[in-house]
C-alpha cells in the first residue's frame, strides 16, 4: 500500500506541479488517477492487461462453480 501511495504522490500530486486550491481539485485528480490505475494501466506481471480486465476474466471463468450441488 505504501508504494501505491508513493506512486500516487509522485504521479499526481508532485507531477502536476500546481498549487491545489480546493479539495475538489485534489478529489477530481485522484478519481482520474484511480480510474487510469485500474482500467487503463497495463500491468506487466499479469500479461500486460489492465487489472479490471483480469478481474473480469477471472469472474467470468469461475461463474457457476459456486452453485450449490443438487441433493
């Protein structure tokens, strides 16, 4: 978690190089970064796909396996 926070601070808070004047500016920049991080960023350790795609594929492949067995 600490490395994610550090990445966020480096890429958003520090990189923007602007003075944040309202909490809404920080909130909007944070929401945009989180969306990118989960939906657009290619993650090399999971086959260069965004995390959300891997999660969707996982749930699609396991759907139905938790259904109760008829007695």
